[in-house]
C-alpha cells in the first residue's frame, strides 16, 4: 500500500526533501499530488535516517510545500514488456509516444535487471553482418560482444547507427533478430531523423525504440538505457531472439549522471564525473552477452562522442576498459569525403577472430584481414614520406602501396550510408585491392588463397 506524507521540507530545482518517512528505499518511485489534483512523479535519490531526498521527473514549478502530498509506491522503476513491443516507439521512461495503443504487458520487469552469473556466460563466437565493410571485414562484430563506436561532435555517427540498425543480420540461421535502439539527450531533429529512417526503410518492424530528448529531465536520461536493456533481456532471454542494442549518446548519459551527482553534493572524481562512473557504465555494458543453454543473445554497440576528441577523457577511457574494442570515426577521413569515416588502424574488435573463418564468413577472411591492415598501414607511411621527400624519393613498391592506400579508402572504407554489402562482397573487394600489390608482397596470405582469389594483371 502506498505511504502518503505531507512533510515536504524544501524544494530546490529538481530536488525535494521529504522528512519523517518510514521504510522508504533508495531508487523507490513516488507520486507528488499537487493541491489541484495534478500528479507528478519522482524517484528517491538518497535516504538519511527518516529524510528522503527525491528527484522530480517533471518541473517543480507550482509545488506548494504545505499542501502537496507525496506517496511512496514501494517499488522501483519497471518496464511493461510484451512481444508487441516490436515496431513501437517509447519515451525514455517506457511510455508509448508513437500514437499507438497502450501496451498490454506480459510482464513488469525491474529496469535494473538481474546480473548474469559469470559461470553461466557463454563465449561470443558467431558473426553479425552489419553490411559495413570496415566493420565486417576488419573489425568484425560478434554475437554477444560489446563494441562501442567512438565519435566526435559533428561526425555522422547517427547515420552509421541508423545504417547498422537497418542492415544488421545473423547469417545461416532462422532465429529471429531484433534491434533495440536507445537515444539519450538528442535533439528533436535527430529524433525525427531516426524515427523516419526506421519507418521508411521498414527497420521499425523488428525494432524497439526508446527516445529521450535533450529537454527531458536528467533522471529520465539515466533510466533510458536501462529501459532499453530490460527490453533486450526480455526479447533475448525470454523469447530467445538475437538482439542488437544500439545506444547513442553515452556521453549525454554520463553528463546526466554528473549533473545528479553534483545536485547530491557528492565528492567529484575525474573531470567532475562521479567516482562510481566506471561501475555505473559496467552495470550497463555487462548486461550484454550470451547465456549457456539459451539461444538468445544481446550484442551491444554503444556510441559516444569524445569531448574535445580526447580518447583519454573518462567516458571513452572507462568504456574502453569494459568493452571488447572500439570502432573509431576520424574527422580527417570525414573531411576527405569518406562515408562512413571509419579509421580502421586504431579501431579494434578483440573478438573478431572468434567470429570469422570457414563456416562463419569465409576461409580466407583472417588472412585477407591481416594483409589489408598491413598494406594500408604501409601505404599510409609511404604517403607521409611522399609529403616530406616528394614522390621521386619513393621506391616503385612504395608508390604501389601509396596508390593502394588511396584505393582502399575510396573503395573499401567509403561505401556510403545506403550500401549494404554482404561479407562475400566485402571480401571480394578486399581481393581486388590486394591484387594491386605484387604477389610476393602478400606475405600474410596462404598460397592456396592467392591461387584462388588473386586477380592477375589488374589495371591500376
């Protein structure tokens, strides 16, 4: 039974202090009833004896301290889940905003989830095709993996996120695939782009969208990724679907965390972020994975914009510790006109070797991947040398590598945001590029693959 109090002591911005409470718990939900009957909502941030500090989800304007009631509901935030979630758009608190009918829940789940027993985790080892060559061919995404995208302000990470959501699929299986998309702190224009793109391309039919706008409360922004992961856990572990979770932008989430931490007057950590930022992010990221004996999987692709394009900033730094690699977008490549501007050399998928090869992608995948990395790296070095010494100082082989580098960026990396390449197409494009090089330069590829795929006498 809800407990009701008229003991509001103080309202300061989005925070409210209620005195004389009993058996109220951290993270508990509450309702605020104004004298005119209007209901607003809040959540317990802190308990100190019989005092409860709560944060409002809506504005505090109009709250009369003496006449307003507070009812504590005895439960935390929950999400109504159902297989009918697919194709729907929700706000950051799980309420439908697409004009459709209210969801009839099959279950109400705590948004904080249930930790996966480490002993019950299964190792990620199955390929997910995103249709993006720079990811599929060189930094492969594997089912159950956590692979973030590191971007920066002004780069087209939203376009890439929409492309992956639209194109991602698991090969060689009839199991159902779903996308859970969570947007935090985005503008109305960005929200409109995502919703229109999902609807126009039909991706919405297999997707669940959670949209939190920039003018929504910080407390809602903190709930949004938990709502999305709760929906993903239901689809994956109850309905045994393969679920890809895309989140943008983790930076806005962390800033909301910092805002609430500052309001609570907590001792700040690095750059003002709370000292528990690492454990908070880990609590989100580690909800992805596979469970032994369950067909369903959760694969997580969080997107974050690095403040000042600094990889040592706490958000990308801590994310890198928790996740299994990163895909990095480059401003230099973006200025050169590459779309998507993925910088493949500093990008890394630590689990890529587990998801490629015979029976998963193709037998030559690992060899071609290693050779492409090596050749592109040498080509970049040759081009830098050319800038310093001039093209006459380059050897014939160095000029070939410099040419390879340009072709690699133009034909392999830059495919546009509307092109969906199969892994076969990606590998074949790789071989067209490797055929620019003399055979004796392909030192990372087995002879049998050279005999099978190398294209003789290719014109430059």
